[in-house]
C-alpha cells in the first residue's frame, strides 16, 4: 500500500535571479559632477585658510574702497544720481537718465553740453588714427567747468585727504576724552592729598579715605601714607578692585582659583619696629629696614633657630604692609625674553596687516574705473557690487547714527570717556549681532562703579544705549537690509562664527558681504545643490524674484540709454574726415622731412 501511495514532492520556490543593471549616463554624470563640486568646496575652504595672509588684506582693502567709493563717485561720476531723494524727477518729459535710473540725476545739462559733446566726438573720431592728449586735457577742463567733475587722480587724492581728516578727528576726540578723564582723576587725587585724605563726593558727603580705605563705611582703615590711601578715589582703582573682587570671591566660590601677586606698599620709614606673631604663634618684635634686611628680636628655637639680631634677606623692596588690592600675575624681575618677543611679534603682525591693507587700497583706488569698483560688463559681478555697496554704505550710516546717539547719552549722563564709548559702538556695529552686545557691555564698569554718577544718570546711561542698540538691531537694520541681503538670521550668525574662526576679527567684519555674494552666486547657478544651499541661506524667495525682475527692467532701460548716448556722442562724417586728414598730414610730415634731409 505504501508503494501505491504517491509521495508528495515539495519543490522549493524559485528565487528571482539577481540582475545588475548598469546606471544610465545621466546618473553617472551627476555623481561625477557632485563629487567634483564637493572636492571644489573642500579646496576652496582649504585655500581660504592657507591663503588668509593674502585673501584677508585684499578683501579688507576692497572693504575700504567700498567705504570710500561714495566720496569718489560724488567727485567724478557724471551724471550723478542724487542720494537719498534730494530732488524729484521732472514730472513732465523727464530726461532719459532719470527715466533709466528712476531717480533725480544731477549735471545732465553739463554732460550733454555741446562743447563737451564736440570734444567727445573729436576724441572718438581721432581714436581710430591717433591719441590726442590735447583734446583729452580740454575735455577734462570742460567737464570740470561744466559739471564739476574732478579728474580721477585728483579725486583720489581728495578722497584720501577727507578720510585722513576723518580719522584724525576721531583720534583727536579719543585723545581729548582720555586727557579729560586723566585730568579729572588727577584733580580728585590731588584734592584728597591736599585735604589729608578727605574728599567730598558728588552727594556732598565728606569721605575719609584714611579712616576707611576705599571710601566705604565697612572698609578697614588705611595704614599707609596719605598719597597711597588717596589712590582709592580714582575710578581706575575701583575698577581694579572690582576685578580682583570678582576673582577672589565670585570665581573662588565657583571653585576657580587664580594665582595673583600682591602689590606691597614700601615702608616709608628707615627702620620700623613691629610686634608680630612668629610661626609658633609667639609674639616677637621684628625690625624692618626698608629695602635691606629684616632683624628678629628673638633667640634660639623660638625664632626657627635664629639668634637675636640676625638679619635675614627680605627682598629688594622690603615691605611691612600690603595694599588690599592684589594684582594679576606679573613678573617682578622683568619680562622674559620669549614673552617680550611674542608681544612684539603680535604688534608687528598687526602693523604689517594695516600697512598691507592700506597699500592694496591705494593701488585699487587709483586704478578704479569711474562709477564701479570691478571692471567689466558682467551682470553677476555688478549685482554683487551693488549689494556690497548698499550694505557697507547703509551699515556705515547706521553705525554712525548708533555711535552718535550713544555718545550723546554718555555725555549727557557724565559717563567718563563718553565719546570713546560712542566711537567703539560705531566700530563694533560692523560686527553683526555680536558687536552691539560687546558695545553695551564695555562701559558697564565706568557706569556702575563711578560714585560720582547720580541714580538717574546711571539708569539713563544703561537703558539709553540698550534701547538704541535694540531698535537699530531689531527694527532699523532688518528694514534697511532685508530686501538687499535677504539672509536668514541663523545663516548670518553661522557665517559670523565660521569666518571669525578662520580669519579672526577681519572675518567677522567681512562675513555678511561674503554671505551675500555667495547667495547671489547660488541664486544664479542652475544646479540642484546650489538651490538646496540657497534655501538654507535666503529668507524669502519672492524678494529674489522681484529683484531679478527689477534688474531685467533696469538693464533694458540702460540699453536704451546707451543707444541714446551713442547716438549723441557718435562722431559725424565730417569730423571723421577731418581726423583722417589730420592723421594723414601728420604721417606725411616726417616723410617729407626725411626726403629733405636726403636731398641735402
């Protein structure tokens, strides 16, 4: 029966055969292209780090050029676009320049003056045959007379003089502020010394700095001379005291211990006899001789094995009491050579950077074309230049406004070196996001520790600059830079961190213009990776679309304006014929002279 039964045969399921399909050429090409792009990004990043010694001075030089460009354009660019809507366009029949740039244009009549137009046509007609320097000099004189256009070399010199004058003014303001601060501190000190350590504060209270060293009611008496005790009236003393209090108390409570030397007051007596405790807690009489040695009036083991009258070395500057303000670590025997060389190399590096930046800026300034920083007709470069010009110009104006307002607040509240705080606010505002916070923190010791300030002065000096920085950073700058930059806050912050890490302070200043240029480059690059990176940088895609439309319309109007100016200044047939005849006569004259010489 078993034989009759057919055994059921179970067959294993057939597995699908593995097939390796070759990728199409598009996928392979995309992979190769993406790999090349990633390698290029890595190479560019490495070049930015290793070529920083060239890239940073060059970019800072261009930064200075963009700062000086508005002055240079005002001197030599004609027709000149009226800044800040200083005038209105003609409502009826506006000239083609105003129609092109949609703004009031100055010096149009002088630009199209027939005398100037004739000179331009004459130069254009002769350019095909020879260069006439006389006509070019006449054209420069006519432009100076008709339009107030300064020749390029002279315009560069005037620009540099104005910049130097501005820097000199800032330097004089800083010097005057520090001089007034030093004089006021010295006057308080001299008054305190003259009154035997007693000085009247701003509230009309008489403070005895001999009885209470530091001026506080809980401060111990000062056991030094009156000139040493009166050091406590200075604001610099109070700032140093607060710093050391922070180190001695706050950081120590947090478990951070910092070693510091103590500044010891020299013994003003030739011999000082003092009763003190020794290491065994026994009272002994010690004799101190200033600057020499110390004698102990004990014998044998009670004084660690010394005999009475034995003199022990006590250092080059013998002291009997130390000032309560310790100093941070310092080498009393002098600065080691390696530390001195390190300090000198740091200063030399800064000076080298400044000199290199100024030299590059001078060369770029004198070779700069009229009305633009980068030569050529590239729309991409022109858009980047417009963005950087807009950012730096507006940033300069906003920073100047911030610095002026903060300086006014500080001066009204009688804060020491108030003009310096305004100048620092102006400079630090070029560092996005972080600079304004640093500018608010720096003057805090001069506000909080100055006992001469009244309560309302301290409050206004704290709240006023904070309101200015808050309004500028959160309201004014986003409204001004939003359309031109169109960058997200996180991208600006990350760019600041990245460029500051590789280029230091210079990178922090240059971070926003570089990011703006990168965004424009990505926006005009038709590649998926570029679009993905662009989405992480820009804030609103509609702003870029509107900007592209505006640029396209502007370029169309510029093309029409170029046709108009080419027609206006195109040399006429008679002028071309006259130029050709003059060139022919010029070439014939040397030949005839040579023939005459041969005949002779």
